[in-house]
């Protein structure tokens, strides 16, 4: 330790994938010089102290009070997840300890309450690791865009979903096989529904909307559509039109209201987001003055997430050493803002119909769309397995529409006797 340097005590709640990697980074030399404070890890909370782990056993405890009640701990790092984390984080803040967390569920659900507690206690709540693992998207929105107005964010924030869609496209797998492969490689949980059904991405979008648009997003308010309706054939048609299907989060600040949505969408194959493959994450932000800015990298995993967590610890420790704890968090401002009705989301749409191939079907489809003022930009029709359609047999009609509100497009897809399956509808996002 450098002589005369302030000591900042650190306590960890959790020492699993992220916690163990954070401890490894905290043990690296040179942090004190970079921070202006000497970091000292004093306690690590775990469930099972007998488990083998690369951590000084003397630091381990199963009693949360050993962390929260230690007056020499200034920064609590919450990397345990689960229901028990919330009350511990709230208590740590009330005890005037700054908190660093990687817990997206907690920040999405209780961010408002926790930020208010942090403000009242003049301490920090830092959560870079909660969105996009190792990519510095929270910092970018909070600091780099502080002098600008963010008008749009569009990104890929769930590595599992991105991996699954990438493998469907590149490996020709169906969704179930792609999910199994993701599980075997450790990208997907045993129960992949939080990822595949879009809720994990929605939690992260809610957090980003708070930072980008100053919007307080009630938990569960982001309209979500998961991947389950995407079939291998949709990838082939998207490619034919010059697009790729990606699991997107989209946020726009319209001034009067904020539009938020999570869904698979077609993106132009030359766009940067179309080329974010596998388990990687990326967020494209657009500032009124700056224009586009891309943040791209490893969106999960122990070490990448620990980079975000430990960088937050260093930031918070620097503020404590400078006698300015809470300054960063105090700058996060948000308020209730109107959320745009998802039916008003205006986009071009990809539509796929499985129809009986008989005279007049195309005219009736065009009529249904026309009645809702949805116009067709491009259209292809094929028979079974890509062969020319046989009269009376099933045919696939795929089209891209011009921009129209989602509600009108949905109304135009009303069931009709010539439709053999419910139509599929995916937005096209021009990024
Ligand atoms: N893994 C990632 O790639 C990633 C990426 C971004 C964000 N995150 C977030 O980071 C957090 C941690 O994730 P992780 O993957 O590191 O989890 P993990 O590997 O399951 O580790 C959880 C740690 O917390 C401890 N723990 C859990 N519940 C506890 C309790 N009630 N009392 C005491 N200790 C408890 C566990 O103790 P034992 O070791 O004794 O079981 C373990 O050390 C989560 O909020 C997650 O959403 C993870």
C-alpha cells in the first residue's frame, strides 16, 4: 500500500462466477495507484464455506451481518443474485455503504427505491455489470452522453438469444436444437425461458431507458416478444430480402412519450448489429448532437462482467477517497414518462403466410392489408420446400410492408379460410 493513502474496505456478497473473477481482478497490482485508494477485501459472503474456491478461506462467512455490520467495509459488492440480495443491498445503502451490483433483476425491479436510498445516504449505487456484462454501456449513457440527448437505443443484450438465432441461421438448426447446443456450451440456463422469451433483455432495456431517456420504467412494462415464433424458414426468407433476424431491444424518445420494445426483428445484413454474432452484445446509441455510437463486446461471463464490477468498485473508491461519495449516483435523474402503446410502434414488417394456393388468394391477402392501409413493398410466393406452388396445395407468401403501425398490421392478419396457419409477423429495424 502507498503511504498515506486512504484505505477503502470492500465486502463481497457472493463468490460464484462473477464474484470469484472480481476477486481475481481486485488482487492485481497497480489498482491503488490508479484509484488513489488502497482497496482491502475484508469479507466474502457465501452459502457453502466448504466449497473449494480460489479465495482466502479466512475471508469467508455465511453471515450477512459480518459484511454489513463491519464498519471498516465502505463498499459492498453484490454478486449473489436471487431474492435474498434485495434486502441486503437496501440495508447496506441505509448503513451508508456504497453498493456495486451486477444484478439486473434487482436494478430493473427496485432501481428507483435503491437509488433513492443511495441519494439519501450520500453513497453510490453502481451497476455497470447489470447490463451487457463487460460492455461499458451504463458508463457511456451516463457519462459520454451527459452533454447530449439520446434519441434512440437499439441493441442485442441477450447473448443466449443471439447465439440461438445465429446457430439457426449459420448451422441450419431448429430452435430446440440451437437451445440445447447453447445449454451444452454453458450459454443458456437449464430453464432458458427468461432469455428466450425476452424478459432478461426487457429488464436491461428498462435500466437503459432510465439512463438514456430519464424514464422510470415500471417493472414488467416493456412490451416483450420472445423468439419462439421464429422458424428456420424465416431466416431463409430474411436472407433472401437482404436481412438477418436478431433479438433486439429498441428504445426511442419521441419527446411526448418513450417507445420501448423487445422482439426478434429483421436488420439489414450490412448493418453492424446484423454482424454481432454468437454470445456477443452490442448497443447502438444515437445522440441528437453526436449521432451514432456503438458499444460492442462480451455481454456475459465471469471475467467480462467482473471487469465492469471492479471498474465500478474503483470509481466508487475514488469518490470515497476524494470525500465525494454519492456524487455520481446523485446525477442519475429520472421521472415517470408516458410509454407509447405498442400498437402505435411504426415499422416496416415482415409477414409470412401459409395459404392454400388457389386463384384469388393473393388478391384477398392484398385486400385485407389494403383495408388497414398497409402497403406491400416486396413479395415472394413459393410452394412446399421452395418449389413452385401447386394449385390447391400449401404455398408460402412472404412480404415486406411499407411502414405502418403494429396495430393496423395485426388487424390486417385476421384469420381467413384460405390461411392454413396463423401468419407470422416480425418488425424490420433499419439500423
Ligand atoms: N454469470 C454471468 O455471466 C453474469 C453476467 C452478468 C450479471 N450476472 C449477475 O451477477 C450475479 C451473480 O451471478 P453468478 O453467475 O456469479 O452467480 P453464481 O455463480 O451462482 O454465484 C452466486 C454466489 O452467491 C452466493 N450466494 C447465493 N445466494 C446466497 C445466499 N442466500 N446467501 C449467501 N450466499 C449466497 C453463492 O454461494 P456458494 O458459492 O456458496 O453457492 C455464490 O458464491 C447475478 O445477479 C447475475 O444475474 C452474472
